[in-house]
C-alpha cells in the first residue's frame, strides 16, 4: 500500500515567499495535530500557493484519519486540538486561510478560518459585591492584609485578601466547617468565554451548613443552564445566590 498524502494549502504564501522560520512553525503544529510522528513525513512544498505536502505510512494512516476527524468535530485529544488552534493563530497572524486536503482528489479534511475567524468579544473587567463558599485551607501573610485560599470541592479560590483581625477569626476554622465569605470581587472574561475572578476582598463571613453549597450549585445549573458562558452570567449567578440567602432567613 502507498502512503496516504495530505496537503496543507496556505493562500497567503508561495514557496518563494514563505519564511523558513514560519515554515518550521507550521510544520511543527501540523506534526502535533497529525500525531504518530514516526510515521508522518514532510514531502515538500508545491508551486502555486504554499502547499505543504505530508505523507502518512499505511500502518498509521487509519489512526491519523480518525484523529483528524476528531479534530474536525472537537473530540480529538487535547494536544491535537491545541495544535489546530495554533495553526489558526499562525494563519490569522499571517492574514491567511488554509485547507487540509487528502489524496489526489483535493477532498477537504479540515478548513482553517485564519484571518476570517470571528474575533472574540472583549469585555472590560468589573468589580461586583459577591460571596464565596468553601473551606479555608490556607490563611496568613506578612503585610498589612492577610491572604487566604478557599477550597470548594475541586475548585480552588486564591487571590483572597482581608483585614488581619478578620483573618484571626477565620484561622480558627482552618480545615474546618465550610464558610461563606462576603466581599467584593474583580471579574475578567477569558479568551474562551469563561469568567474568572482575579481577586476578592473579604468584608465579613459566616459559618455555613455544608448542604447549602450543593444547593446553590444545583439551583444555578437548573436556572442558568447553557447561559453560564454569556456576558451577564456572573451577575445572574450573583442574583441567584442572593435569592438563596433570602430564602434561608
């Protein structure tokens, strides 16, 4: 059996204009996306637009085909998906688009949006009064304010600061019963659309029944559903928490 050949075609370059360093970056990302490096080979660059031709040995051709299909539908291993994202970044920076085709019939295996991909929406950071639930697993500090780390299941909240007087009270609950910290947090939107709280200043706290944490999470999932990634998801969750606290009074 002959090797299966793939062609990665970049519209913004031809063999004479593609810089060697850029060629190396594209080939490195392609190799990681294909996987099975021992049986994937660079054949050369063809004329016209820059066409990077690669060949996969028959022994691993079915595995590479399955892996690339996974990249297309988003189920491939993380390293393959990360390599695809890197190719998209390279193309966007080069003001280019590309296709990955297989065989001599130019069957498109993967399209690459490159310069035409949608740019992520940018939202400025904002501060909001909120609360955090969990168990204190670290507390201390040498400056005028104390620092704490809060654990809620598998989630770790760092960047928590408070007055030393408040820290002395919370230190008595280190690794103890769960607490609810009230204060003001700074929220930032990440490139993937998720929100992250980068710091949290504590004003007060209360001891918390462990069952309340699970109740808030379950209620949030039922109420917000797929909206958790929307721009106002954080504010919706804060409102939900406020309602939960009112019901408990």
